[in-house]
């Protein structure tokens, strides 16, 4: 999730657990602990300039449930040895610091990026992908709770406000899982009618909401992509086919950068040749044809074979503002051509997608 959300989550958790007389200090400490894991980008960027390594090392050791408890314990022990508030109420501060740190990776796991909760075990990153990286309806309850707690200090209203903020934000996460299940059911029925019932797929909410969902399923020739509005759509889900250079992907599958990406994103990638280089796009973050993470990983030599190159991240512009407006309209309106197609054929495959940004 975005840094601001992690800050208010950590602050609310710590302030709800720490003694009332330490509430403002707990808000500050929790905010710092809530953002601490994301500071892993600083040492990672100093260690390597490989964009694939930077992407896949982020949310690893710094987000591990096997590491962070010891980090929280070390910080708690150091502050306790110095006296002050932690020494005055060591038990409550111990759990306040643990909670503020551990909720960070757990919340990140609800996004699609990939969080290595069990690092250093060789398990794939967790991506429950039920919320977008920025979702105001999740964050606002935590923000209000922190504001009330800051001004109320030790007054009785502060604790109920913190508990309510945490409860409402957690309820929203629960609703996001319910919404994801509904989108998945619609996608499952539509894909089964296209003989893609067993195709690897993922679903992810569109920016800033849990009402509009994007579903991608892999095919032998590439992938299909569709959207589902839980508010407007009533007919079968519509998908669009997109090609990927699967032959080139097969030829480079043993390259270290490609293997690392395959492990990290579970193979949800599109391969395309651009100016003589093979570019791999992470299908999870973005929408056709625009993606947040694109990497040039190979170049074709004179003999027509692919040679690995130092990975390079590529970017080209897309019109985010226009597509966000289109997304908002799509939440509330089912496309007229989709309804007609559903009446005639059930599920159709279209070639001209609406495109929405995501990261």
C-alpha cells in the first residue's frame, strides 16, 4: 500500500495498544514503524542498479514475518534500556511495536505486487490482490481515528475512535475479498465457455475502488483481459484476446532475469519485440497496452538467437487522466455492445480494449 496508508495504520495500531498517557508518542512511533519496512529501497538501490533485482528484492527481508518480530523486539529492548515511556509500560509497548511493524507486510499482501511474507523460505510472494495500492475508503477511517486520538490525548473518546477506525478499515478489507470472489465467479463462468477454465488467471481491482475488477487469463497465444463492474454488469463477462511472443519467451526462459520474474509474478507476463529487444511486461500492474513494469531482457543477434543483456526498465507515456475518467464511467455503466453480444453469443472476444492504469 502507499506510504501514507502504512503510516496511519501503524500509528493507529500503536496508539490503540500503548497506555493512554503515552498516546501521542505512540502515534509518532507507530507512524515511524509503519513506514520502516518500505525504507528497504534505500539499501537495495545502493547495492544494485538491476531493475529486476530492485523490483523483486523489495518486500522481501524487510517484509518477512520471520524477520520483523525480531526487529521489533530489538527496538523495544533498546528503548526499554534507555528508560522513559517504554520502560514505564514495557508489555504494552512491546505489543504496540510488534503490531505497528507486522501489520505493514500483512496489508501489503492484500495488493497484487507480491510480498515475501516468509522470506528467506523459497516460497512465492503473496498477492491476495483485493485492494489497489491507494484506496481512500480504506485509509480514511484510519486517518480520522489518528486525528481524534491526537487531539483527544488521554480522554475517553480516543480509544473507541482508534478501535472503530481499525475495525472499519478491516471490514473494508473483508468486503474487498467478497468483491473479488464475485468477480472471480463471473470470470470463471465466462472463461469456461471459452475452454479456459483451467488457464492461469488473476483478478485485481481497478484504481481507488473495489467495484470494478480486471481479470487476466493466460492462453497458448498470449492472454485474455476483461473487466467486471459489480454495480453495472449483469450479463456474461466479456474478454479481449491479446497476443504475446510466446516463442521468444520460451527461448529466453533460462535467462536469470526471466527466471526471477517468472518466480516473482507467477508467469503473468507479456513478451514483445521492440527495436530488436525482447521486452517483458508484468501484466498484473497496468492494463493493455500500458504497464508499470517493463523490462528489456534480451537482444536478437545476427544468427537470430536471443542473447541476454543487462535488464533495463522501460517506460513510455500513457494518458492516465483520460483513462481514469473512463474507468469511473465504466463502474456505473455496462457497455451497450457487451449487452448486445451477451444476448447474441454469450461471451465475445473483442480487439479494441478500454485501458485503465494500475500499479
